[in-house]
C-alpha cells in the first residue's frame, strides 16, 4: 500500500504523505512514490496548483532513520537511495510552471523541513513547528535545506538554525520570513484550499514564467548542483563515527556524545 495519496479537484492537485505511524517519515518506497506523485502533478496541464501536506497533524520528519539503521552495507548508501528520490521531487517543484503550496500542520523537520521550504508558498497552522534537525544525529543537511535557508532568512539566521537547531513555532517562523502565513489549525485545510483555488483560477502560464524569472534571480539554476553536493556530503558523513553515535542516541532517547571520542 502506498503512503502517498493524491487527489485532483477543481484543477487543484493534493499530495498527502500518510505514514503517520512513522511520523510521516520517508522510507525508500514512500520517497519513490512521492517523486512519482510530484512529477505527475507538476506535468499535468489540468492541474493548475498543487498542495503538499502530511496526514494526522504531522507534515514530515524526513528520511526514516529506522530504515537507515537497518540498512546494509552502509548508512550512506541507504541515505542515497532515499534522498535521490526526495531531491528529484524538490527539483521538480522548483521547475514546475505552476504554484506549489506546502500546508504544514505539526512538525516539519530535516527532510520535511527541506520539502516545505522548497515549495513556493508555505501556509502553517498555529501548532506547526520547524526544525533543521540534522545536527542532532551528526549530519550535514540535505533536501535543499542548506540551499534554501540563506535565501529565505539570510546567512546569519541560517547559521543559527544549523548550529543551535532551534525548534521554531509558527509565529517565529513567520516573523523571520521562513513561511507566508499562520492560521488556526482547524482552519488550515480550508484556507489552503481557498488559496490554491485562487491560484488555479489565475493566469497560471504567467505565474509559471514569473516563477522561472524569480528562480533565475535567486540563483535557483544552481539548485541541482547543490542537491548533488548535499547528497555527496551527507552520504559520506553518514558512514562516520559521529552519525553512528547520533543514530544510537536518537533511538536510545539520550543526548549524543559527539566529543567523547
């Protein structure tokens, strides 16, 4: 059974990550299905706006660390399999000649954070939270996060996110320009659909061209190269001692001891 659900209604496509028993994390199969859904929605001319969301009051917690922990022969290879699908999805979102909206309820962390930031608009509920999270397990960042953060909130705040890893509530994320709007949780789906319908009724061809121009102005033509670099570095460090300690600490529910070697 696929954990990626899709729906098209009134020219609005919706992609839902529904793996709530694993906090909507992405194993290889789910990441592959997400890529398929993203490509299909991006290239379907009958779909004029797309919503990306998570089920059950969780957006997405990134790559499934349980699958990574059980992987052989290396953690790096397991990350590569998952991240190649996620990176392809992100690249397609940025290239798509139509608006993509992230509807964030609950936590968006690590790869889920990157997926949300790669969308054109981010609408969050008042119970949403945003966390870079990679440093918790000794990782370097991927899923566009190191590319998008300095463009969205500036270098200084991006470095704070990387080094100090604050968990931002929706109000703070809005304040620093990480997201576009905060609405009460019970109203999130209705408000996101209203915005998506407004976009779908608009001049989508013009939106697509203007999006491409803004992408060029923001240096998005370098995104694919940067995603390759993120994947290369994360896969390399995932096979080191720091990630092994971070992964054990994550499942033991304790603080990692990165400086103990």
